[in-house]
C-alpha cells in the first residue's frame, strides 16, 4: 500500500514538473517570436561575445526581457 502511494505521488510530481517545463518553453517561444530578426541576431551576437559559447533561446529571451524592463 505504501509503495502504491509513493508511486502515485511521484507520478503527480512528475506530471506537474513536465507541465512547468512545457509552459516555460511556450513562454520562451512567445518572446522569441515577438522580437525582430535583427534584435534576435544582435542579442545572440552580444551573448556569444560575452560567454564565448552559443546562447540558448532561453538565454536570448531572458536577456530581451531584462533589457526591455529597464
């Protein structure tokens, strides 16, 4: 009985974790699609020169949001 309850709780936790990840990806996609191609390229180049590695779309979206909230 305890094992069944454990697996049920783990399934619920995993379900909500997956929903959270999907929601974050939808948000990132929305932000990326709302900016112009030149803005995207500019932010990507800026982050690339800062870090030396290819930025993720999540990094680009976060930079865009931070820059527009100032």
